[in-house]
C-alpha cells in the first residue's frame, strides 16, 4: 500500500533527493552579508522587533491547573519561555514543549494525527520513543507531508510567494551554523519528515484509502499509553507554535492546546485514529478518511470536575444538521443567555450565525474576532453580524445570507505581528463552556475534513479562554473599519447598489 512515500523502503530515493536538493540549496544559499541567497534574490531581511516577554511586574498572575484537564496558549501573557529555534525570550506557553513532555513520558504507545508536522524537537521525541521500542504511529495530511529539504531550486521558483516563504523559513531553520548552506547533517537534525523516515517511524496519510486524499486531514491530536491526550488548534509547525524564523517580530499564530488525562477521551481519539490507520503502511488498503468513516455522534464524559464532549468530522450529507459537528456548535452557542465570545480563523457557517443571533436577541452579548484575511470575504459570517454584504466576483450574493437587523458593532480582528494569523477555533459561552479543537466554523470542516471538535465545561479552563479572548480583544480593530468600508464601496461601484 502506498503511504505517501515516507516508508523506510524509500530512504534510498530520498538520499538522492537530499543530495540534489542540498546541492541546490548550496547554489541558492550563497554566503555573504546579505544572508542565504535564493533564486530571484536574497531572503527577506529580518524584521525589527522588541522583546515582548515583559517584566514580572507587568505580567498577570498564572492560574494554577491542578486537575486532569489543562489549557495552554502560545500567547499566554502570564507565562514565558525561550523560543528554542530563535533564542527569543517571549511571552506564552511553550506548546511544543508540552507535546515533547507528553511524548517523552510514554511507556508503551504514541499516536499522532496532525495536518503538518515540522517541529524538530517533537520529531526527535517521537524518534526517541520509537527507538526505545514503543509503538509510535503518525498520520498526516498528504499535501503537507513532503520534506522541505527535498525541494529543488526549480520547484522553489514555481511556488507561490506564501509557500516559497514557508520553505525559505525552514531552510533558515536548517542552517544551524549560519554558514549560508544546509548540510546533510543539518537536514537530519531539522527536517522532521526526514527524521521520522530515517528512524523508521511508521507514517501514512489520507491517500492510504486509495483516494487522492480527504478534504484535509486536519486533526491535531496526540495520545500516549491509551490514557493521556493533547488536542490543539495548532499544526505542529513553526508558524503555528513559535513564530517565523525570518520574522523575529512573529510570535506564532495564536493557538490553544488542551491536555486531558482520561482513558475514555483517549479511547475515543484512538478509535478515530484506528479508522484512519487501518492495517497500517504494510497492511490492506482499509484506511478510512473523510466521509468513508461511520457516524460518530457527540460523546461526553466526566473528567475530574470537567465535562468533556468530543465529536469528529466529516459526516455524510444525509446526516441531519443537529447531529453534525456544526450542529453541535450551533446547539452550544444558541442557548447562551449572557455572552458569546468567539475567536476564529474562519467563520462561514450560516446556521451557527443564526443561532448566535437568536441568543443575541434574548440578551446575550456577542463579540466575534476573525482573522483579518477572512473577515471581509464574501462568505464571511462576520459580515452578517455587521449587517452588510459583499458580493462574489460575478456580483451574485452568497446564498442564504442573513445580515443582522439591527446589526452589532462588536466584530473585528486582532492586531497581530506581520505574518501571524488568528488560528484559534474557539467559542466561549456564558463564560462557562468552551468549544475548541481543530474544527473551523465552516462547511468544509463539517462535510469534508477529518476534524476534532471539543466541548469543555470547566471553570478554570473557561477562565483561561476568557483571558485569551480579552487579550486579543484589547488591541482589536472593531466594527466597520476603513478597509472594510473601502471594500463595500468598491463592491457597490462594481455591482451597483
């Protein structure tokens, strides 16, 4: 069975790829004061930055988390750590450090399901457990699992600016001694995909079912020993955890991570993992991704003094909305009586916006933050809440739009360092219930992608998410911003009123 090419049997072909790409890297990465050189010029200069860790006096007090459910945030102002790759002392919880600690504690098994894995410390922890004789297995998204070191100069030149920038960032990571080149030894120490393959860690991706892949294999979880888990909104990448190598001002896309010590929760995650893994790389092609999986309804359990609910996507179109992941989100935010605070990368599910409007008309205060790149798209539900519409390129309206009347003004985007995105996928209802996980509030997450939706009722976890939302809100741009007003004016000029 083809396993995305990362099986041990292909290490010889990789060796030639490394040689080719490393020679290309040497050609691309010329030495000199301008830094590593790529086709078309030098890498962008590093941005200026200020150390944002803050003094002990200016930081809020940490909140103790003694129980079996704990929440962490890579922008947590009450904590600080040293970025292991850029050497920056910064505010935040070390999310990769939490993952490494969990993996290193394993005594029998480790499973990982994540869209993209690029963090060398985490890869090394997985390799170490594998070499110690534990069963370690990794599932990835097929489009995000190629070693960065295998890109040739010609391929780099053909990439979009965004993708090329991402690969450049990993070449910066690989150049550990700063000599302007990336050696084979440096690849073996920094390219997570190569590290796993060289050690023989079993991996597969969402083409293992014989398809071209599901919508996205978008899960982001780790389970060790069948009883302890991490579920996060973050991909295991520099940009989602620590920040970009080429942008010292970057602090990583805002993300959250939950640790849950529960064999019941771990069992549900392992069941989902098992459906996707099937017999594994050398077995029958019986892996199931996307809508090939059976219905997995919302399940809840008590973990200490927390109530944890989990549901997985996607589901077949015949499944009623109320039983779907987006239906669970709508059913969670809809009964709100006091407040709904939402921080999202994408918000495009109309039914969830409708449920929020129902709660708002009952008196619940609604505040919504959406990543700037998605806030003003024609399908953004943030526009509905603001009472405005943007039309498609064809001047047609997005189907089923329902602008709020009266609208609210408590919608916007946080101010983030250049290059960072709001990557959270969480809602906080009445200051008590948190909805989070890998699941964006979109139709694609509900109908196409392999996703984890997590619903948590716990006072300390809710308090921490409230602190994170309030932090983002404190420097957000709210309401009909000048940029959005320009977009609306251009839309009217193009399509008429």
